[in-house]
């Protein structure tokens, strides 16, 4: 297994036991049985970037398996549900490196790219930007609450809520087979 993959696996397993604030780079490299911190910093600038990579690497696998955004969303939420403790610990992170801020930025980037490709444009209008910001702020806040409330509804129900609340102007991008 490559060092980068070892680090991702170690972080994921540590997040099953501890919130990010309690995890140190030394714990991560010790968990991987690596000899120095240099191995860590070769791939990641800090533990928060590694935490984000745990999520990104799983979502990337889903993108290879599934075509539709709705399928990817539901499978991602199912993965979160099946790994409650890990995601509870990820969502506990606060400040500028919080998982919530990462998730918002990641979702915004992906939706923006998909939307612009579906519309054949290279930039968003001010109104389109605000629509996306408003919608995704609500989505991420809703996911944060869902996780903190113990995932009190099924991943399918949460996925349906997220999709059904999407503004019509964004649905075009999500449902477009070419985007």
C-alpha cells in the first residue's frame, strides 16, 4: 500500500475513535508505522487536509461506479450513515479548517463546474452564484444537523430532501447527462 493511502486509511480509522482535535500528526504516523513526519508532510499540509482526503477518496470511488448525481449523493449519505462515529467526529471539527467549511467548498466547486458545463458557460452570474451559495449553505447546514442528531432519518430520505429542495435553475445541471 502506498504511503499516501496508508495515511488516509490511518486517519479514517483514527476518526472512528477520536475527534480531529485529539488526533495529532505523530499519532497518524505512528499508526502507519512510518519513520518520520516527513512522510506525512510530503502528501498533506496538515491533519485537516488529510481528513478532507478521507472523504474525497471515497467520493471519487463512487464517481467511478455511478453516473447520476442522485445515486452518488444517496451512496455518500449511506456511507456516512454506516460510519456514524467517523462522521460525527469529522463534523465536530471547528474553525477555518472545519469539515463543514471543506464540505461547502467542495460541493460548491463541483456544482459550479457541473452547472457551467451543462450551460456551456465559463462563469456564473452574480445571481447564479447567490443561488448556489444559498442552496449549498442550507444543504451543508442540514447535513451537519443530521449528523449531530444521530442521523435520525434514513440516507434515502435525506437525499430526497436535498434533491427536492434544489432550485429549478440548478436541477438542469444535476440532471444533465452531458455534465
